[in-house]
């Protein structure tokens, strides 16, 4: 019997049980409220007609906060094991490298269009 | 006795915190994502690939908008609606945003009630989520027909850079398709929950496997992802 018990103990270490993500409703309602406020904020940016860097900064700020709340709480990333979190959240950051490449490329395209086709427009 | 060994499930193997734990999980020569069922892990990996799809669409939009010499149409005016004689900028898009966020909230609560095995509340909340999603698609259809009536085409529009139409139809069309499929799957799973499939361990018609309430959480992941993509589209396409 003791042998079986130690065997069972070893099984525990090999098999990780699957965890369910159940969290209080209150938490979801609070996040829901924050998402409403943040959305209203980003709509206000347009309604008030803010322009320039302030507009872009506020848009990005509200966007990142909303995305963070959805991923962390609604999609339960805040409670997942770190190996999954890194495997899912790190690769999209590499898209930023792509963004930098395409931003530089489109500036070049704009430059050639201005230089060679400006008269034709 | 062999059976008792097999059915016994203990706690997950402790790992050192931080990156060391990640390395231990990934190099453990077992399953990398411990505590995570294969269904949930596969949904996450699908969502990761979908992130790249939408990332590429938004990148293409950025490239088109940055490289054109023609002024970009002002979305604030293009998507304005006249209500009661007053022109309100972006109002329809704002309503769509609030509807999608609300549907995410009801979905999150459905997951909670699913794990509490409250099948009526779970199914009702999933149905509410589906209704909100369907109304989102309906408003998008209204928005599309309004813009098409005003002369927006993938190759031209009355206000400025021609790429506006192609970017708009591509990005919102693909997102709307995602919402539509989400609504269909919400209805299918809500029906299963309502019927009590996960209490009676009824086998699925397609997979012949017994399901459980985790499918509600996995469905929720997809639905929240659709909401998440809309956050980026709203910021970059409509507000920028």
C-alpha cells in the first residue's frame, strides 16, 4: 500500500491537472465598467476634436489599457502559467519590428512619389 | 488499485518562479503547457496566428496611408450620422464598440456560471452574447451599405485616397466575418449547455467525445479575441 502511495505521488509530478479559470462575477463587472470608461474616453478624443500628438498619445493609451484588461482578466492571462503567457504574448511584439520596417519603406515610397509623380497629380 | 492510481490527480509540479520556470516547463520533455488542456492551448495558438493575420492587415493599411500623396478621408466625418438634425461624429462606431464590450462582459459571466454548473444562466448569457454580436454585425451591414451608397469602392471614394475603401472593406469585412462565425459557434455551444450535454456526458455529433464546461471558456477566448481586435481597429482605423 505504501508503495502504491509513493507511485501515486510520482504520478502527480508527471501529470499536471488542468486548472479551471473561475473568478468572481464582481471582478468581471468592475473590468466591464473600466472598459466602458476607457471607450468613452477614446470616443471623447474624437468628439472633442483633439489633434496632433495629444490625440495619438491618448488613442494609444486607451487602446493599450483596454487590450490589457481584456487579455489579462477576460481571457484570464493574469492567472495562466508563465510558459503559456510568454508563448502567446511575446510573438505579437515582433510585429513591431515589421511596423518599423514598413514605416521606413512607406516613407521611401512617399518620397519617390513626391519626387517623380508630384507634377502628374 | 491500479485504477485508484490512475484516477488520482494531484497538484501541478512546482516550478521555480520567473523565466527559470518557463525554461523548466518548455524543456521538461512532457507537455509544455501544464495546467492547460489541449483544447485551450490550441485555441490560444489559433488566436496567435489570427493576431498575425489582423496585424498584417493593419500594417498594410498603415503602409498605404503613410505612402499616399493624396489626403486620407477624415473618418470622423465619413462615419458621422445625422440624428435629429445634428451631425454626430463616429456615433455608430461608438455604439458598436459599446455593444461589443458588453457582449464580452456577458461572455465572461457565462464562463463563470459554466464552471458553477448553472446551465440555465450559462446558456442565457451565451444567447445574450450572441444577440449582441448579431446586432453588431447588423450595424456593420448598415454602415457598409451607407458607405457603398455614398460611392465608396475598393478602388475609389469621393473624399480622398483610393486606398481608404480597400483598407476599410478588407479590415472590417474580415473582422465582421469573425464575429459572424463567433455568433454561430455561440449558438451551437449554448444549445449544448441548455440541453445539459455536459451533465449527461452526451457525446458530440462530430467528435463523438464527451464535452465539459471548459468549452465555454474556450469559446469565450475566441469571443474576447474578436473584441480585442476591434479595440485595435477602432483605435487605428476610426480614430487615428
